């Protein structure tokens, strides 16, 4: 067994390493992280935003640091190192999108901001860089995610064909996010109530009964949906599970699956 002092030293080294990884002291910018994780966007978008804000997106510059690539340059435009800011804003493949939503009078200033200022000002800017300020923070987050997805497909998939207007797809997803946020506010099914339910945890059914827990999901791009669930007895033992694809879903089915948690 390690002596107490050695154990304490190891713990302190781990704490310092953790602080360096997350980029500061514990509790720093807690409000920023909560703001991102509470946004009413798909979970994959939240995870992507966590990587962006942590500057851990796997750009060529990051890949070189991890010894996964030999050059940090952008393979799409050959115009400089592929940093997070270059991939999401400065590359000509992305500037063409931002120029369609940002005010012409603000475009040059937006393109000159440092990464932290650019990200945070758009995240909390309430549309000060655009003519249409409604749901701007959602549009900004969704466009960043879609631009990164398209970029990865262009680089990694030789057979990739860009189908449809990326901005149109982004606006469609933003409308769904805004509708979901409005529904969450009006129904009171916010994160606080969900967290209260999670704190209580799963409870056993009454004696002689079984409990069914089910959920569903649908893809935003093609509407394909699936459902699944599990049945457990009065002791919590697993009895039966099921999962099934149900094909293309309608708006009514998607709304139903949103509340299919019991």
C-alpha cells in the first residue's frame, strides 16, 4: 500500500492534470457550460459544442498535436492552419455561409474577432450581427455543427455529394429546436423537472405488477424512426426488451415519441 503522503501527491498531480485539460480552475465558466448543456438542441450538437468550447475539435492542428497528422494545414483551401476558428469561420467554404446570415456592415468585424469573443458574442449576442434576431443562438450553434459535418464529409468521404442548401437544412432544424423550446416552456417539462425525476430514480412496480419503460427517436434528415423499451418485474428483474424500426415518421409521431418516456 502506498504511504499517505505519496497517495496525496498522486492525487494532487491528477487534480492539476485535470485542471489543465478542462482549461482552468474547477468552477470556472460554470455558467457558460450550463448555458450550452441546457440549450434545446439535439444531444450530438451539445457534445459538439463542448468540443468547440474546449478547443478539442479534431482539426488538423489538433491531429498534429496528437501525432495523427503530419501537417496542420487546411486541406480544403490550403490557406493556413486548420484551427477550430478556421474550420468554423475563416475557411472560404464556411465564410460563404456566414456572409448570407450576417449583416454586411458587421461581416468584417465578425471575421476579425478572436475565437472566444466570436463564439461567446454569437452565443449570447441575441442576433446583433444579423437582421433576423429570432432564434439566432440556435441558428449559430446549428450552422457550426452542420459546417463541421460537411467539412468532415468533404475531406474523409471521396464519394460524398453535398445535397441541398446547408443553410436551408439549418433553418429547418432551428425551427424544430425553437418549437421544442417553446413546448418545453409552455408544458413545464424543462430540465429542472427532468432532473427532479432523475434524482428520484427508477422505482419498483407494485407487488404482482410489471413495469414498462419505453422511448423513441427519429432522424432529422430523413424522418426514419424507431422505438424500444424494457419490461421488468416487481423485483426489478429484466423480463423482456424490444426495439423496432417504424419507418418514416410524421410530425405527430415525433411529438408522441418526445413524450414517450414513462
